[in-house]
């Protein structure tokens, strides 16, 4: 039996892709709704912090995209909000966006994130005080209608109940306030059918293109102000052609180094190894260096070597108007 659509509540949902999560070994389907065209995972479950601690090992560098950050910054500044606008960034991470807003003269900026380490970084990076460790549920009470812009970047695709999530963000906005979201663009070119490891469940539970995102937000009573995609980074074409295979090779090498350094404990996540005290600070540092330096050197080497292959392809994709890797949406509360 296929589940009801978590985006529109409709039925007639058809599975179109099966995958196995390499961290937990669990199987997932991706399902398309015949009503709204939305795409979502089955089961639609956030895997929890323990899974993320293990998966960070695989996904650490995967989701940081310069193109996405440039697009977000540009779109935000073009909105031309008053400098005393009240801003809230939900899932602020290391505070990249808050730092940009503070740097542009916005003084009433707040942020929340559930990671204490990220909140510490965000405070340092932005110079702002009002950034706290909290979940959205913990933050909500007493803050109805308190903000002029609420942002959540690369958060929606992780939500097990996307419609409830957007309704909660909407509730934080003053009348006429703006909701700003970004998500990976499902319409980016995928060469040879190669979807990146981070775009499978339970890491990402929904996939969005401009049409699906617009139907979803309009369906929740929001009005479009901006909806656009990023440029197509050359790095994406490189990653698509070679990155997936190279990543697998690098992962294998990392696992071998880990076994060498930590023996029987190698199957645990780095967080568990650190917490158990088994490795000691020196062991953890050795591992991080052993992992980072060869990986970075290899990446650089292959990039230079393969430039004549992926550069022309990237140029032809760009010329053909192919869509970028990230989508940004700004919608107004009616
Ligand atoms: Zn639907």
C-alpha cells in the first residue's frame, strides 16, 4: 500500500525508485504523487541524530555549494528589506547567511540550530548574540507573528512533515512577512542517471523542482515573490562525471585508514570513537589529517587532469540553458 501524499494529502502515489541506505542498511522507496506531482520517501522518517553522526562521515563535504550561497545572498539583498527588519534563520548552521545579513547592516537577526557546535560557530562568524540552540518546536511558543523574514536553507528536504514545517514557519511571520527557502534543484542535470549519495533517503525525504515547489507553497496559501535557480557550477558536471566513482574509491581508502588506526572500533562513527576516549586526541587528529590531505590532493590532481573533458561539457550544458543545482524561493504571507 502506498502512503498518502505528505505534500497535498492526496492518494494515487506510485513508487518509482528503490534504494538502500548504506549507513543503516534499510530500504526506501521514492514515491510520486499523481495529484500534485510531489516526490517523497517511503517511509517518511527523519533518521535521528545518531544516523547523522554516522552519515556525516560520508556526507561532510557534499552539501556545501558556493553557487547556492551566492544565489541566496543575491536574492536576499535584492529584496531590499528595511534595515530594521526582524530576521530569523531556522537551521542557521555556521551562520553564513546571518553573517551576510549582519554585514549588510541588518541588526535584528536571530538564528536557531539544534547543534551547539554550529551555534557557537554561527555566533563567532556573524558577531550576533541572538543565536540559540533550539528545535523549531522549542522556539515557537510566544513568537507568533514576530518576524518580517523567516529563512530555512536546505532544511525543507529533510522534513518528515513538510507541510506542517512550512505552516509553523508561516506562523512566525508578521502579516505580509516573507518566507525564504532553498532546496537542491531536482532538475539539475544528472549525467548517466547519477544521483549524488546525499540525495537519497533518509538524508533527503523530498525532491523539488521549481514547479513542485511553487505548487506546494501556493497550496499553503503563500504568494510568489521570487523563485529562481542557481547557475550550473562546473564542479557539478565534474562531480557527476567522475566524482561518484572517485568518492567511492576515497571512501574505501578512508575505511582502511580507520581500521588501521582504531582496529575493532572502526565500525563506530567518529563521534562514538571520540566519546569512548579510545582513540585519544592524537589518534583523532591523526585520522582527520590522514583523511583530509590525500583526499584534497587527489581531488585537485584529478580536477586539473580532467579539465579538458568536463569544461566543454559544462559550457554546452550552460549554453543549452540547463538548470542549476540549487533553488531559492521567497514567498509572501497573504
Ligand atoms: Zn501530492
